[in-house]
C-alpha cells in the first residue's frame, strides 16, 4: 500500500483510475478505446459537454456569466495568455507575488504590457500572504495564486481587489472548497494537482471579458476562438479531459466542494497538530496562512532529514520530500487523499520522534 503525497502529478481517486483504465481498453462498450475515438464524434462530444458544465455546477457559477475551456500548455501558458488577451491601455494588470508561481506569472505578463506588483511576501521567504497594499485601482485585473503549492500558504478569503476583476491561478486548490467570493474574471488550473492527469488546463472565463479580448492574436492563444469552438478549435486533449470529468463526477457524488472542504480541513488539521506537537519538526508557513492542500515542514536536526524520508518510504509514504526552494518536507493532501493516508504519516512522525529523542 502506497500513500502518495506528491505535489503533482498527484493522487486521484482510486475509482477514477479504474474507470479511466477501462475507458482506455473499451470505452462505454463501444468496442473502441477512448483514445481512438474522434474528438468530433458523439461519445467525446458528450464527455466535453459535461466536462465544461460540471466546473460551473461544482463552484456555483452561472452558465449565463461564465464559460469553461480545456486548453493545453499547462497553467504556465495562462501566465502569458491572460495578459496577452486582456491587457490594453485602459485595462491594467496588477499582481500579488506570493511565491514561485506568481513570480513566473509576473515575468510572463511583463512581455505584454505595463503591469504593477501591488504586494510581495518575498522578504519573508514567502512564508505568509501579504495583506496590506493599496487596491483602489479602477480598471483591470488583480492576479493572485490562491494556493502556493511550493511554500504551503493559501488565501483563506478573497484578496483585497477594489473594482478589479480577479484572475486566480487555482492550480493546486481548485474544487478543494467552495469559492470564497464571486468577483472572478478568470480562474485557471493545470489539471495535474487536484483534477486529472497532466496535459490539460481548465480555464473558467467570465463571458463579459470575452468581449474585450485583444485583436490580432494567433488563433491558438486567443480565448475568443477557443470559446467560440468549445475548446475544439484543434484536437483537444481527450484523455486528460475525460479523466478530469471522472474526478469532477467523483467530487459531485461525494458531496461536492462543501464536503471536500470539510474533509480537507480535518486532514490538514491532523497534520498541523502533529507538526506542532512533535519536538523534531517545525511548520514552515505562518499559521494564519497555512495551506489545506500542501503542508510544508522542516526538521530541526538537518542530519535526520534523509532518515525520515527513509522511514516514510518504508511505511509506503511517498512524495514527501519538500521542493528544493523550501527544503524539508511537503505533504500534498489533495481531495483524493483520505484520512488513512494522513494517519499513516502522523504515525511515522510519532515513531520517528520516539526513536530520536
Ligand atoms: C504546478 C503549478 C503551476 C504550473 O503548472 P503547469 O501545468 O506545469 O504549467 C502553476 N501554478 C501553480 C499554483 C501550480 O501549483
């Protein structure tokens, strides 16, 4: 038995893996693999229609106001697509820098216009979310990363955004909880953290923004074209979309994002409680900004780091090594991780403390 705490590609529900496997050999008794079915045929059309409807249903967004796209190029391509499609003389980009992914989004956006970074927690080594900044801007968007996968911090409410549309990189916490508000212009998420396999990115865009997309863009990078063609301007990533759909069905059948939030909170609290109690470990992120998806922690005695990883591996706990820019450990506890996995990790931490104190 393995307990997969990897940050991404990451754990998905067991039922999703087996249904996906079945679809690869024989999709829905068609005698054909999903992988060989036309993306314009009735089977995949039905998959896509449900896949663009369910995100809105799960997040409580109206189909009158929002449209979902499944694009390629990863969340990283959204760093520039958002800016390229939207920035103009009257519509400006504002950013909050909360770590590696926001820093990258800022770098890419700069290629397409003048943007402004309103706040950064860089000085703090991104242990916290900056809360004080001037946000009285009147036209444009505020880009932020709702969950900082690497540093283990997470917004617990909407950032202060005045009249700005919110653009949110929700790659590592989409569908982990209800949306904390409704002022989103764009939500995007690479599938491989909490939604599906690597290879597609979910983009939820406010329809009114589609009317102000810059002209002259290359077709593949133009939201307007992908929206008009329902994500089938070119061949969409059929398998990642199908598996993402299976995960969304699983979320819906298990009580929706409210139930996910409750479970995720219990899981995260169990880990943080142990990090605080255990004499060997220190939590990394500021307590009020701690993530319910990626718990980051370090070990006081550096020389024990490798041994802890070994003990984890022997207990089937994998993917726990921290990102190189933080060090230590990171337990990624996405929707599909159940409480048994958390209990196992806590058990290993307790046993490690007994052995070394
Ligand atoms: C993983 C991650 C990304 C990068 O996603 P790609 O799909 O690899 O481009 C961006 N933002 C956040 C918050 C992430 O966790």
